[in-house]
C-alpha cells in the first residue's frame, strides 16, 4: 500500500542502506552504477522495457508511468 508514500530526494546514504534499488531504464541504471558500483548486487531494472520517466511532464505522463509500473 503506497498511499502514504511521498517522493524524496535520493542521496548516497539512502542508496547505501537500501535492500534493493530499482531503476526505470538502462540509462538510469548505468548512471547509478557509474557513481556507486558497490550497488551492483542490489540494483536492477524495474521492468524488461524502459519505464517512461514522467519528471517535468503532465499529469497524463505520470498516469501513463503508473500504468506501466502496475
């Protein structure tokens, strides 16, 4: 249940303490592992196909992303 979830800025400490790190697309994963290669055993793609990044987009973009994630 994610009703109480709120987004927050990602930082190295959160990444270090995470049990799993899910990236929306290959480029996100590449940047993540380029900066923190020690996460390689915990970081992976959230889906086989890249998930459209809604950042800066419309409400429709966020809804489309939500549907893909479901």
